[in-house]
C-alpha cells in the first residue's frame, strides 16, 4: 500500500490540476478572432470619402438622395453606396501589431497611403488610415484615426473599400418598372418593332402581349424588355450637353401604366465608333453602350417578330 501512495498522490495532483485548468478555461480553444474596427448605422451616415494618394472620391447624402461631389458629379446608385458602408462596417483587425505605437511613421501611418472617412449626423467622424505594406504579401498596416493602436488589415478588405468613381455610378441608361411597362417601340438604323401589353393589370411575364401585330406570351416578351433595361456601360457618363445627339440612329419609347395612368419616356442614341451614346430626352447624362449590345437588344425583338410571321 505504501508503494501506491506516490501514484495516488500524483493522480490526485493531476486531477486537481485538471480541475483548476478547466475552471480557468485553459482547455477552451483560443481563437485569434478578428476584431471589428467600426460599427456605424447606414441611416446615420451623411457623407463618406475615399482618399488614395491625391485622388479623392466623396459622396454626400441630400434630401433627394446621394450625390457625388468629388472628383465630379455623376449619377450614383444607392445599392453600391449601401454596399460600401457595409464593407466599412466589416473592416476587421486581422492582428494587433502594436497596442501603443509611439512612432506611427515606422508603419507609414504618419502620412497614410489611403484614408477612408465616414461622417455621421451627430458630427462624429470615423477614419481608417492605411500605411505601408507588411514585409510579407497580403497585408498592410492600419490604424483608426485618433488611436495609437496599429493593426494589420488584409488586402481583400482594402479592395472592398478602395472603390473607383465608376463603381458608384448608375450604369444603365434606361429606367422602367418591368411589370408596369405597357408599350415599347424601338427604332434602330431604320428598322423598327413594337411590343404592346394586352393585359395591363398583369405582371410582364404573365400577361399577353403583341409583338408587332402578332400575339406573344409574357415569358417571351419580358426577356425582350430586359434586354433594354439591362444595357450597361463600362465608361464614365458624360453630360448630355457635351455629346452630339444630332440625327440619332436609335430611339426607344417606353410607356408605363400605373393605376390607370400612363407615362411615356423617350431615349435616343447616337452611334459613335463602336459605342452608342444613349440619353433620356430632357435628361442630364449620356451613356456609352457597346454597339453590339444595342444590336443584340434590337435583334431580340426583330428576330422574334420574324419568327412569328
């Protein structure tokens, strides 16, 4: 029995040690969880800016919606703005580099390479500063304005934040509610087709239509209208005043019916090289759409008309 005492004592010590370690969470998995840098509410954001070197993009919220003030005014889409604010909120500290940095210059944070600023309606400002690249690829040094804590941030997060002017731009020249469209007429290089909704109260894909004078199903008509609505540019828009629209090769008329009230909108397009500049009559902006895209849009209605004969 005496020979067993050392073994029993050792087991007792191990059990006591295990119990103590468990009570202190020593055996719980230690996760190096990334910490969220900011948490702002979209409705509280009144403006934000993206500074990359000398280039600055700035957007402001007005009563009529968001506008771009720098580097120049362009039509913007709210979806891309909401997405950017989401990305700002998703910014995380991948790893703390130095909790209390006395010298931000050694990280390139005394003169940030990039700066992302969000202004809130209570007057507060949230700023993310980006410094030098880390010695190994994929990360940069970062710090929140007013803080001496330096952390590293992944390049993917910076890609989400470092948007270009065109990333916020409304890219489609033609706007309409598909289910409210009741009539479409397209003229392109002397050719023409029309699409008329026979059942105005039904959704586009469920209603009966006439393509020219031929009956057609909504399942065939809706994709034709989508070809018009989904035309998109990959270039910055230009003020309509600076684009010649004399003798346009393209004309699109769209009528929408809502609660018995009909409204008509006309768009014209001028061929210039391999693009067609399309603008709403009475609008401000012209959009460069590839001529091949315009031709495919026109052919979608023309071919269906031909096939109906």
